[in-house]
């Protein structure tokens, strides 16, 4: 087992585990039949590798849940940090292999977009941007539909200045890329969300993942891979050296 705890030995599969390691601050959440039970964020930036397993263990012990009682794993699978996504996706696959859990990939930008739902009034349009380096961003645009933010364009690698200039007036800008390209957002006359809304939360991964699972949007553990959009730099360098 990936982690070992003591607790209720009833072998049910109603618990869901949500994993968020796509950005600098990671978190994990656990719930039951669509109801969030507990969420815990890592102690600081880039603590994914050192605190991930211990955090899951802590949550499960607190709720009296055995590893084999986790029936679904919802994982934020990108775009985002290459290293962070590898950690989260690999761990999710390990849990699925070890305990037969169902895997549900959850788009990271969708998770961040929902941070605007707690605003009053809610903006009609939001965009989410993550810094992709090289003066580029991973981004997508969303409209408020039925109380949630729904993407009307697929996540893509874009020029932040041109992307923001295309957005409607009042469109709220979220994501860590909003902080990097604050000047571009201000030049486009677009408001930037406060700092607390730029980070994806495992609790939202749980909500979205649970809904996706009910729609049958799951993947076999062997097929789950991070959504990078652009190949990792190491792969690009390998391709250049080998003429690919």
C-alpha cells in the first residue's frame, strides 16, 4: 500500500481523493459521495514531492479511511508545472494500480476558473493564465454558465498581450500568469483577481472530478498522462540533438 492507516474496515468504495500539484502550492482533499470531508494544503511552495504521501496519510487517518476504500481519484492534470504534474499524475496512477481506484483527469485551468464563483457579483467572463516562460502563457477563456465557468476555447499556448487584448470589457484575469503579466492585463483594461484566487484548490478538483466521474469521463490508469501542451524542455533538447 502507498500509505497505511488504522480505522473502519468496512470495504466500501464511496470515498474520492482529489490531487492538486499543478502549480507552486499543492493540496489534497478527500470526500464521500460528492461531499467534501477535508482539504489540506502543503506547507509551502514546491513541497509536492516531500509532503504528498504524508498529507494523504494524515487526511485518511483523520477520517478513518483505509486506502482500499478510495474508489475514485480526481487529479489536476494540466497544463501547469512539468514537475508538479508528473508527481500528481504518477501518484494517482500508483493509487489506482495498488487499490483499483478509478482515475478522473481534471483540467487545471477549469479548476482555477471556478475561484471566481465566490465573488459577488460574479463576473460574466474570466480568463485563466499560467506562465509558460518564453513570454508565453497557457491560457483559456470562460463564460459564466449555470453558476459555473465553462471554457469556450481549449487550453492553448498563447501570446499574453494578444490574448488579453481580445477579451471583453470587465473580463477577470486569474492564475499565476496574471501576476507575471499584470502589465499586459492593465494595458488591456482588465481587472486582476486578488492573490488568493490564482491558486488551484484540491477542494475544487474534488467537485469537478466527482461530476466528471458521474458523466463517465474516466481514463484507464495506464493511459493517464499530464496535459503539457508544450513538450518539456528536456524533450525539446533531445529532439534538437537527434534531429527529430
